[in-house]
C-alpha cells in the first residue's frame, strides 16, 4: 500500500448508515501498514441505532487499531502541538460537522482534531455523508472546497430522485484521496456519479 507508515487521525461522525464502509476502510489501512488513531464525535460514541450499538463500534475500532478511541477535546488536542498525525480524515462527515468546520466551530473531538491539523497547515480529508449537501449545507460545502489543506473524497448524489440534496463520498476512493492530499493535491474528478 502506498500509505504504509502514514499516521492517520481517523475521525468518525454520526452518519450511522455509513459507519460500516468506513470501518472496513480503516481495517484496510491498518492491514496496509498505516498507524490509525480513532476519533469519534460524542454522538457516534454514545448513540445506539439500527446500524449498531455505540459500544460495539468503539470496541471494534480499538480491536482494529490497537489504540483507544479519542472522544474528547483534551484527547485530540496533542494533534496540533505534537504533530501527531500526517493526515486527519473525517469520515463519514455529517452535514452538521461540515457546517461547523466551515464556520470555525470547535465543540468536540472531531472538530478539534481537524482544527489542530489545519493550524499546522497539514491535510484534512473530508468524506461527506449528508442529506442536505445540496440544500442548506451547500454554502458550507462551497466554503470548504475553497479552504486550503481541506481535500474531499470524491462525492455524488446517492439518490437524486428520492433525496435530491443528499451527497455521499465514494469511500472506496479514500486511499487515493489521502495519497493526493499528502502531496497537496485534490483527487479528481471531485464530483462522481453513483
């Protein structure tokens, strides 16, 4: 794997229906020789849904990465001053997290990890999974698309007829996006079809 030896802060938010494909990607990164630091929002770490129990997701991440899941601002704060990771990946990234990131709001572990990384002018990769990416969140998406050191996993409309504002990243392009981001480039094309 091209990413062997890369240190990744992997930040998961509460797009519960997207957790499984993201965790599968994390498994592949670890198998490929990456060092993964798992990070979760409070909601992702505490809410049980039809997609799984929060405790099971956290236990699985610990088992895969061999590291405790960081869920608090204090946990992730060293990412900035210690330059702990090469890249922070926010996947899945909800519309709520995207809006807060675009507007400089730091109210949890995932956003602090991203902010800590950006303060050092290091890459943050965003893999969106939101029902309102082309609705109210379109302005936040536009803002982040124009933010230095923020790179997007290529995304598209997953259900244009039933959910015309919904956008989701192609999680199978995560590794390729990280490779490019570490070189200061955005993987293209950024908008893909499902």
